[in-house]
């Protein structure tokens, strides 16, 4: 009896810790999404309001903002993936296996597509203002981040359960 009670206590404690972790990650996602939106808005306002955005100072400012926007998007989506992977694992058994539903894969695809389009819209805005060098550097940055995003974001979602979890 004592062994069963201690196992039950461990499951309850683990469930509570997991719930707190998911809640913390949710707060982090909200903050990162807010900051991403702020950076996107700042870049848009600079492109609209500044008369001579081709000046070196404004291009450097836009480049720094684009890099920070890229990092914030990456971190936001990484936290989402962490929550999805955690919910899928056996360490968090109280959550239904949502990730196995076909609707979940469509939702993940749409989220990924929306983030990519949001990201690419900045490059198109740079091109609309004839900032060719800035658009080129941003496009190269986007191309470099795509495999990184696949390795750290999409691959964990596509990975099967490890043999350790099956045992």
C-alpha cells in the first residue's frame, strides 16, 4: 500500500508541476507575442513615417529590428512546441492526446504558415520601399533560419515517441 500511495503522490506532484510549467510557458508566449507585435509595428511605422528610410541609420535600425523580430518569432513558436510536446508525453497524462488528431496537424501547419507569411511581409515591405540591400539581408536571414526552425521547432512535433517512453 505504501508503494502505491507514494507513486500516486509522485503522479499528483508531477501533474501539478507540469501544469505550472505549461502556465508559465503560456505567459511567456503571451509576452513574446506582444513584443513581436510591437517590433513589427515599430518597423512598419518607421517605413511609413520616415521620409528618407534609405539613410544608413534607418537601415541599420530596421535591420536590428528585423533580427529581433526573427528571434522573438522563433522563441514564441519554440514555446508553443514545448507545450505541445509536453502534452503529448506520458509525463503529462491528464491531457487528452490532442496532437494525434488530424485537426492538430492542420492547425500546426496553419500556425507555421501564418508565422512565415508574417515574417515574409517585412521583406516585401522593404522591397516596396526600394531597400534592396536590407531586403536581401533579411531574405538570407529567413533562409538561414528555416532549417534551424525545422530542427528545433517542427522536428520535435514530428518525432515519434522514444523507446524509453514506450517502456
